């Protein structure tokens, strides 16, 4: 009987802890991503993520960030030269590849962008996703 009570008390605690850990990892990634953004992205997309009107697209409340993670990762790895539409406005300035960033830095900056400036876009990006596309 004692074992059943112990299991009944411990099992929910383990479940709650395991559901907290992914959120904690995402929070840590977002925090690191803010630093990467400040060093690598902020010059064009601005501190507030609103971009430069008619020049660089916004990341704040950007429908474009709802694209599949694979698309977003490839833009950072390979750059963007085609015209894109963000929130109904067209942008045609090229974005250079940022393939010198580590897998973790790319994952972190995407997680930061997808969870900042009014964005709440599900689907965390992991370094393993970047590694798979980098090859």
C-alpha cells in the first residue's frame, strides 16, 4: 500500500517537472537569442523589431515568421534575394547569409524573434534542426 501511495504522489510531480523543462529550455534560448539579435539583426530590423519602412521588413507581429521553421532557418543560412511580402507589404532588399552563426545562435535568434514584439508563434527551433539543414 505504501508503494502505491508513493507512486501516486511522485508520478504527478515527475510529469509536472518534465512539462516545465521544455519551457525552461525555450526561455533560456529566447534569452540568448536576444543577445544574438542585438549583435546580428538589430541594425536592419531595429531594436523594436519594426524594421525600416520600405527597406527592411518588420519582425514585430510579422506574419512571415509563421512560415515553416525550415524556411526561416534557410533564410538565415543561405540569405534571401527574392521579393517577400510581410504583413501585406513587399520588400525586395537582399538579406545576406548568416551561415557563420552557430546552430545554437540561429535557433536562439529564431526563438527570440518568434516570441518577441507581440509574436507568440509556436514551434521551438532547435540546434539539431539547423544542423540538419546546414549540410
